[in-house]
C-alpha cells in the first residue's frame, strides 16, 4: 500500500483489527484503510483508494538479481535452515489456530477451506481466486491457469517455499531440477522469469499475496478456489 493520499505522503500505523486482519490508520486524517485493497473503509477519506503493489517473499540472492543496487539489512536473530523451510515443516508450523483476539473480530467465515489454510490469492478489482498450497503441490508444484482472461502461472518457488505467480504465454510446463521450463521457451529460475535467450523477461505479475484463506476470503467474499469442482 503506497502511503500517499492525493499526492501527499501520510504516516500510517496499525490501529485495530477487522475480520481478523489489521487495519491501517493514517495519523493526519484519522482514516482507516484496508491494507490489502488500499480502500478507505472508515473516516473522512472513505471513497478513496491508495495504490497497491505486490509484496513478494524473496531471498537475498533473488533480491540482488532483481535489484543489484538494493541495500540489504541483516538481522542478528536466528535464521531458519532449509530443512525448517521444507514444505512439510513449513505446513506443520502454519497449521496453528487463529488467536482469540483476531477470531473475535470475525462475524462469519467462508467454510469452504480451513481457517488457517495457506495459499496464494490473486485479485483484480473485486474478483479473487485462491490457490491452496497443498493443491498446487499435488498438481506438480506448478499450474497453468487462466485468471481474468490472462494465462497465469502459479508455482512453488524451490528457494523460498512460497507460491508465486506470473502472467505468461505458454500451454505447458516441466521442471528441470529447480528450473521451471515453459512451452514457449521461457523459464523461471530463482523466481525470475527469463526469455529463451537467457535475458530477463519483461514480466507482468498479477496482484498476489501469500496468505491465510480466512483473510483472503473475507476480503474477497466471492473468491474462486482453484481446483474446486474440477
């Protein structure tokens, strides 16, 4: 969410929960904002929307590949090992319950999937589609789908163990070790899309978030679920 209202930068902080998700409030106008959609939901700026962009999970080597001049902040806290981040270990930690404080703010959930299911949510306007982590893994850790009229690749990144998505022009795919090769000659390596000649592709990404089912479903009540009914 870009912290700019009518071209003026404002100061935002977390100021409460709604539907189990944090609400952001800008200090200057006192308006509450949905951090996912960027919409003003309460206060004097209701009716306005802030620009939103993807916040993607990434490793340092991937970040530097995309942005060679990036500044990297190193933490002195313990770092999880690759074994800790292996899908089974990751899912075991993710299958906890929703904190009572968060749960108390939810009026009614979408029960099609478990509350704490983890996956990738895509959206365009008010239309959303959710790709459950385990469904993508079961389908070979990568799927080609059509979302809002655009061919879309959703895959499990072998480096970060999170789901990610690109818009692509391909009809099939295959894994070559940790490289995902597409039928049009493009390939994905370290979560970067490359053209057939090895140069970085001018890639388009749908708006996406790696998140819990409950939060995505409550933000997009009519969200489709990939694989449902197929």
